[in-house]
C-alpha cells in the first residue's frame, strides 16, 4: 500500500520534470553550455573603459543592430528586434542564463569572426572595433540589462561597478616593503 503510493508519487515527479524540461528547454537552443574560450588574439580584448554605463553608445549599438545605420548590417533580421530570434538557430540573447557564460571577449570574438558552419558570419570587415563593441553593448541588454563584464572579477556585475580600465590595473604595483614586525 505504502509502496504503491510511493510509486505514484515518483511517477508524478518524473512526469512533472518531463513537462518542466519541455517547457524550458523546448526552445531550439538546447541545453545551456559554456561557449568555447576566445582565441588568444581576442582573450585580452575588453569593452572600452566607461562604455558599459554609456547610454549614448548603447543607442548607437541599437541603430546598428536594427540596420538603421547601415542596411547591410542588420543583426535584427536574424536575432529579432526585441531579441527574440526570427531566423531558426540564431542565438537568443534574452537567455541571460546562457549569455552570462559569455565574457565580453568571447562575445566580441564571435561578432568579429562569426560562428563557422552557421549563418552567423564574420563582421570584422564591415564593422570597426568600436561598432562591434557598441553592438555587444546593445545585445547584452536583452538578457543582462544593466550589467557589464568585469575583467578582474571575471563575471557580470552592475555596469556602474565594473572595475576601472584593465589598462590601469596592468602594471602590478610593486609591493611596498613592509616594515618588519617589531619584537617576536
Ligand atoms: C543571417 C542571420 C544572422 C545575422 C544577420 C546575424 N546573426 Fe548572429 N547568429 C546567427 C546564428 C544562426 C547564430 C548561432 C550560431 C551558433 O550556432 O552558435 C548567431 C550567433 C550570434 C552570436 C553568439 C555566438 C555564439 O557563440 O553563441 C552573437 C554574439 C551574434 N550572433 C551577434 C550578431 C551580431 C552583432 C550581428 C549583426 C552585426 C549578427 N549576429 C547578425 C545568425 C545571424
């Protein structure tokens, strides 16, 4: 009797999980897996200092994204104006759980070089570095609004609290010679 009730309960749990997976993973994206690391030439590239909280730069990114600045560059034609993909397979930037696994370097690398064997082509020949950073600034808005990648902490934090330019942190300050503790 007790056993039977347990079986029913277990079945309910399994069914519930199945529905949950269908509901959440049903989008074409599949499981959330981290992206590959950025190759060496991109690994140290980061958002220009001060841009994460710069609304004007982000607005320029928006105009680029929707093809207003240049009709030949229309990210929204696949990724959707509101971030909801309109072409099958295009990355859904609204998925913050996935996108937070992308550092700004990886994100910039993908915009620059594209993703081999997909419709996502390389944009570095059409867009300046600055334009590609502006696009990232806008795209992060769909799933990571108000956040910025902190290169020191290696995570997304509130845009306003992103550590100062990585350049400033580059030359490690020589440790001040600490006076030897007195006594023993
Ligand atoms: C012709 C359709 C198309 C256009 C236009 C397009 N993309 Fe994509 N994009 C895709 C597809 C498809 C993927 C998914 C590739 C994959 O499977 O990783 C993708 C993926 C991405 C990714 C994530 C790559 C990854 O590793 O997950 C970024 C970032 C991106 N696009 C940015 C842009 C930007 C910025 C533009 C405009 C300059 C743009 N895309 C224009 C189709 C497009």
